C-alpha cells in the first residue's frame, strides 16, 4: 500500500492530468474539523467538508458522506435518506483496503482508488451553499480547494462518480 505522501502525489497528478483547477495548501497535520476550520485559507466562501465513511450492518454497502463541518450526523436520518438499513461507521481496516486512506485523511478524492465503484458518494445538499469546497488530497497535511463547479462537474465525472444529494436536516417535531 502507498504511504499518505505517495497517495497525495497520485491525487495531485490526477487533478493536473485532468487540467482541473484547484488551490493547494500544505499545513500542519489537521486532526479534527476544528483544526481545519482554523486554517487561514478556510474563509466564509469555502465549505470544508466533514467526510464520514459509513456502511450498513452487513458491511455490504459502503458510503462516503460529505457534511458541512458543524452538521450533526444522525444515523437514522441519513439511513432513511439513502434508503439503507441503519448505517454506522465503517471498520477502520476498510479505509486503506478500499480507498488507500487512513483515519483523519478521509476524502472524496480517495474514490480515485474505488475502481469497482463499491462506494456510494452521498452529500448534504447544503454543502453547495458556498462558492468553493475543500478537501484533503487523501493526506491531512494538505488541503485542496475547488470551485463548486470544478468539483461537481469535473472531478467527480473524471472519477466516474455520480453523487447522491440528501437533506440531513432534523425534521421539526410535531406537537399536538
């Protein structure tokens, strides 16, 4: 298996070969979404996503879920939106096996390695509300920023990925 630096270089080479425009920033290792939000290049016009790797109980369906950084993950809402049995976090050994990733470096760019398209990319609709979107290039020592159009209309088609957009808002409680 490749180390994180080699994976990052492969991802950046892929983006360059596809002539996809992006902004690149190297930084100290970002351990948490709070670390990411504190970076000076993550401004109000950029959504840096929380990326969750999920699976069903049987571990027969895998999902990579993109959320806004402060959106709460409610398994029942996400499971219902995806029409799947109750989802939970995928086992940690599935990350390197399926996406060449390590914990803390989860990114939709890792779908580069999902040649059989075993993983469904799901995204919270509200991540589209900013002009730009950011992810780690499969290594949490760096961040790439794309225009929303470049990511959704260039990166994902180049990866052969058709995302599922979902609403993860908590429905209001009905009172009688």
